[in-house]
């Protein structure tokens, strides 16, 4: 299953049955808040993931047109995506940053990855 499909499935699960179900399936989703522009959001996402990669280990970080992906974040080979999306109905340049983490190992490892990345985001 592609990462995009996994993200879509997590979003559907959260909408239909609530956030607990997404977490129970090996996903954690965090609303990182509004950022002033798409370019600022993308640059921040890349910095945050590269900091994690340099500090704790990851296979790679790559950037698309509106997403930044991180592969095999330690511990437990967590995959991470930060999306920089336009808020519904917004005519401004602001973007909402949303982070989704998928892990097939323990919930504890996924939560640790989530909390560290969220801390890096807040500190950036």
C-alpha cells in the first residue's frame, strides 16, 4: 500500500470512527498548526525531519510539491509525512501543517517519534 493510500485511509478512519481508531491501526496524526506560506511550511518540515534524521536516525527524507516524507525513523522504522495544505475556504497563502506517522512496531515507539518531531516543530 502506498504512503498516500495509507494517509488517506488514516484520514477516513479518523472521520468515520474517530482518532482512537487511527492510532489503534498504527497511525498517529498531529495538527501542527498554521504556517504563513507553503514555502515556509515545506522548509520547516524538511528542517524538522532532517534534524531527527541527524540526531536519532532515519533512512531518508524527501520533499514533494506539498509534502515532506521521512522513511524508517528510529526507533521502530516509523514512516512520517508532513503535509502543507491550504485550509478549506482560505484565500490567503497560509498552510495547515499536518503530520502523520505510521509504524508497524509498538505504539510506544510511534508516540516517541511523534513527540520528538512535534517538539522539534515547536522549537523551530
